[in-house]
C-alpha cells in the first residue's frame, strides 16, 4: 500500500508537470520567440555544467544510502550530514568556478547571473533524503505548490520578448524556495551530526562514482544542445529545445515508477533479498515499457500537425524533430529501470558508468558526423541512437543475473498494440484539420484502442490492472 500511495502521488505530480508545460510552452514560445528560447537554452545548459559539479552524484547516491538505513535513525542521520557536508563544499567550489567563468566570458552577464541561482539551489536540495525514506508527500506537495505559483507569476510578469530575464528569475527563485522549504521538516527526522561518524571519505567516493555516469549523461543531453548551437544555429537550438521539452515532459510520466521503486529496491538489496530485487525489476520493467510504448507511438503520430498548432507556425520544424526523437521515450524508460534502479540499487555503478560513457562518446562522434550535413535532425538521430546503445549495453551486462527473455517476456504485445494505435491516431491526423477537438479525439482513440488491444492480448498490464481494480472495489 505504501508503494501504491507513493506511485499515485508521484503520478499526480507528474500529471501536473505535464499540464504546466502544456500551458507555458506555447505561451513562452510565442512571447520570447525562437531567439529568446534559444538564448535561455544556451545559458541554462552552460550553467548546468556547474550544477553537475555541485551535485557531484549526491542526489542518486544520497537516496540510495538513506534507503539502505531507512529504519536506523542514527546511521541515517550520520549519512545525511556526511553527504550534506560534501554537497556544501562542492557547491561552494562550483559557485567560485562559475563567477570566474562570468568574469572572463563577458557575455550575457545578467542572464548568466540569474541562471546561476540554480547552482546555489543544489546545496539546499535535500529531496534525496525524503526519497530515501519513501516520504514523497512532502516533496510533491511543496514542489506542486511552487510550480503553480511559478505558472501564475510567468503569466503576470513575462509579457514580451524583453522579459527573458524575468522568466529566468521566476524559475530560478521558484526552484531555490522549493528546495529550502524542505529543511523545516528535518527536525524530528535526524540526530545532531556526530563529526567522527560522518564518513566523509566514504560518501565522497560513493558520490564521485555516480558523478562519472552523471557527467557522461550530460554530454549527450547538454553538450548535444551546445553542439547544435555552435555547428548549426541558435535558431535550430531553440527548435530542438521545444521538441525536447515535450518529449521530456512525456517521459516524466513514465519515470514515476523508477522514482518510487529505487528506494524499495535499495532496501531489499540491503537486506540481502536478491530474489525480491529481481522480481521487482522484472515487474517494474514490464509495466514501465507498457506505458512508454503508447506514449512514444502516440507522440510520433500527432507530432507533425501538433507542433505548429501547439507552439506556433514558426516552430513547424519541431514536429519533424519530435517524430524522430520519440523512440527515446522507450529507450530511456528501459535504462531508467535497468541502470537507474537495478545497477544503482545493487551498487554496480561501474556498469552504469560504462553505459553512460558509451552513450556520451557515441553521441559526440555521431554529432560530428551528422550535424554538418543533417543539422538539428542529425543531432536528434544521434541522441536516439546513443540512448539505444546505453540500454543495449546495460541489458548485455546483467544478462546472467536477469536474463533478457525474462525482462522482455510479453513486451511484443505492447509493441503490436502500440503500432496499431499509431496507425489509428496517424489516420485521424491526416484526415482532419488540427484543432483542440481533434487533439482530444486522437488522445481518446489512442487510449481506447491501446486498452482494448491489451485486453485482447491479455497482457501483463491488463492482468495486473484487473487484479488491482478488483481489490480497490472490494475495499470500497
């Protein structure tokens, strides 16, 4: 029941994260224009390098370590204070480096300074602690409230292309406030720090081990954008960013299972329950893919007409980018479960790191080959193939512990159902003019056809859904 409640809360929060970009993205696209969106993306991605240094790897590592000691308050407290100390040192170091960068770069100083609040926010971000103890309610309630307030402030203060700085200030301060507020909930959770038991060295090495895959992942997510801006244009970067926002928003919904199950899998591993870990991964992988497939196929089906309708005619090219990028939803969903959950929870960070490095190296190499001739589409193809290489290596590496046939048992049913759903939705896209009524009809027909096909194939998703529904009815 605890897992179910956390899943429902996270699903509700992810739904909010879907709704807000659906409202702000078309508004910001029209108000700031392609150049404004491109400049925001460029400066934000550069600041993200410094943010990565500040985080180091403490977010994933911290959640795992707290989960390991979920029922041991003293050990949990010492782990928290040790990891927080490392976070403070790395944030301070990152801020100094960032200020030196601004001093020498001498371009977009004001924009960079306000974007830089994101670095300061890292120190106050202790959401990893509450994820570790599986208390998602506090994180979700405050983050949700701040997101809604941020939305309102954007519509009040961001009115034309000159309001880019105001837009950045609202987002940056919103993140900082939502991180700071969590500290007020720690009083009864922890003991005071015991300086001799903070295990600084252990936590530093543990965080650094997860810093390596974090850096590698950022290469083909952040550097990818920089390469588009340098080798293609700021305009193309703005187009790619809008496609990426939509794809990442959809991906956030699918990622809910991984967020909820990582602490649980870590706890099972700390107890030596390897059978439970394996069972969790197989079940989570099947359900996650069953959701990722219709999301990816559905976005691909509506992309060409949806982009200009949603973002404005100047963003027409986004539709083609979305069509090419949509498979990434399935690949990242798989790597989130295999890598982000299983490999991290079982402390196999070296495999996780190698997979991320493979993705990074392949992405840069393919960008150098594809962008000069294919532009932003080439960069998108490179990103999708990189994620495919990542999940392929991870599956190969764990094949003896969790055989691939066990993970992919029944997955073909979702692929077939998703393909038929794709044809249904795409047919409506070609036959009718895009408007809000058609969009709602496409969503409805897509969901209806996919659910009916799941019933026809008697998929694991359908079987588990029926069991859950019967239990829910019985209790109410």
